[in-house]
């Protein structure tokens, strides 16, 4: 009499569950990475817009405009919480008299948290209203006084 041969042609339930758990873990990690990258891109986009606004204000000051005039000339920008000009004191190197200011912009890194999710709009989550970055530029121009 011949012995019967048993053949295992498939996976066991435990192997299938383990493989499913690994795939689910990988999909979860990929989604977290995607959200993190999208968030970072949004933050950097807002900071870039704020710095461009500050640079425009700096060029206007170097052209001879006063800070009060600059505020009225530039359009409102929701990424800039405040823009200030502080006079620098001391002597500045150069062949002519120069005047200097520190132009400081407080940038909102995240949009105001609304608590409501609209497609394509990141709300920043709870408590994100006070996430700011401060960027300072020292500016110089000929003293026309």
C-alpha cells in the first residue's frame, strides 16, 4: 500500500493575516508621510510669500519711501502678521552718509485654524494661530537729509 502524499498549495490563515498587517502598516506610514510633506509645503509656501512681501517693503524703503507710506502702498498679505522698521544707530561703512533700518516681519507659518476642513485647504489644527517666524533684514540707503 502506498502512503498518501499531502501537498500544501496555499498560504495558511496566519500567514495571510501577517501579510495583510504588514501591507496596512506600510499604507499607514505612506499616508502619514504624504500629509507631513503637504503640511511642510504649505508652510514653506506661506513663509516664501511673507519674505517676498518683506523684500518688496525693503525695496520701497530703499527707494526713499517712509514706513507709513509703504504700508499704504503694499496690498494686504495674510501671511504677514506685522512689519516694522527700526532705525539702526552707529556708523555705516561707505563714502557717503547712510541711514539704516532693521525691517522685521513676523510671519504666520500656518493659516488661522478654523476647525473646518475645506478640500484643498489645510487648517493647521488646533492652536496653530500663534505659530510664527520672525525674519529681520538690515537695510541701508543714502541719507538724503
